[in-house]
C-alpha cells in the first residue's frame, strides 16, 4: 500500500471527524425544511388576510345597493298580472272591474283565476282586453246566473268588448253559487250577450266544457282566431266549439267574419274520432 493512498484515507477521516454539530435550535430538523415551513405558514397567513380583506370589500359594496334590488314576493303576496295605463292589478278580474268605459286592460303575464262577469251596460263605448301574447286560465270560482253559475266569462248585454292577442283556457273550477251543481272546467268558456270581437285569440274548452263559446245575443265578430271544443267529460252530450242561439227575450244574435279575414277555424272533437277542424273560407261577410 503506498504512502499517498494512506495519506488520502487519513485526510478523509479527519474531515468526517470535524463535521459541524447539529443546531439544537431546530430539534433535529434540517434548517432548510424549517424555513420552508415558515414560509408556507407566512404565505397562508398572507392569503387569509387578503381573502378577508376582499370579503369585507364585497360586503361594503352590497350594503350600498338599495334593498329593493333584493325584494322578493313574500308568502301570500301576488305579483301584478294586468294593468290599465300605469295602474297595475293582481288579478285580471280586478283590472276589468276597475276599468272605465273606453279603457284598455293589458295582461302582463300568464295567469289564472276566477271566472269574470261584465255587468249590463258597463262598457257601452267599449273595453279592450289585450292579452299581449299571454294566457288566462279560468280555474277558480265560476260566474253566471243563479243556478247556472258555471261560466268562465259571462259578458252581458249593453257592452262592447274586444279580446285580442292571446289565449283563454279552462281548468278545474267550482260553481259560482251553492245552487249550481257543477265542478270541473267551465261548462261554458264564454257566454256572450254583448257585442264581442275576438281578434287573434285562441279559446280552448277544458275537460268538462260543453260549449266553448255560446252566443246568445249581440254581434260577435271573429278575426284570425281559433275556437276549440272541450271534452264534455261526464256529460251526456257532445261538446260544442261554438253555437249561435238567441236566448229568451233578447232581440237578436249574429256572428260575423269580416271579408278581409281569410278564415276562421273551429275545432271540434268527434265522438270516438280524432279531432276535426272546420275552416270557413271568406269571400264576403259570413252571418251565422
């Protein structure tokens, strides 16, 4: 063994013997890991402070927003569904009752409610009910004469009424008085004694509806509209989409389709057969 080799071995041993002692302050941990953990802890604390600061800023901003922006409809409250000018109403029936001769009632949303009765001579000049593309479903307390309070709408004589741009449906309802024996969709969707114009309307009977529109007095004008029969479920007669029948002592009744209107569609289900539709082409005034 050479002297150079031995000298090299001795030098390595001396170096190992002079290694620095471990720092007791780190409890046996290596200094690098200790500092890494310290930095991580500091970072977490910094992020936490930033998040807290951000949250407080958001809350301060929210406190500046008017409370009306967060308003919701409380239980028992109802949104407005119709208006006359700037005045708004919670039901269509309320709006029609509040309307004056010459007013226009405009629907603001799809809605449902009780049957609607227009008293004699309330709107001699006229009232317009603009459905504005929305629908009204009769699904509450029905209207009509004592003992026959089973109508969705009862429009009495001496009125001029226009319904336009929307839909009327019939759903489960209750009779309007204790004498009338009726439940289910209205027996008659619209019982008309007025001068009534239907313009771009769809009127559909419900499951128990026998007559969708019953014309008993006055002049009914129909433009670009669909009249759809109900089902007359549980009734021992066919359902009718439409009838023209002068009632009692009333002077006259007519249904007119103006010549500028290309067609009127009356939809009636046949007994045990698929739905049938009848289209009346118009080359001149049609008086039924």
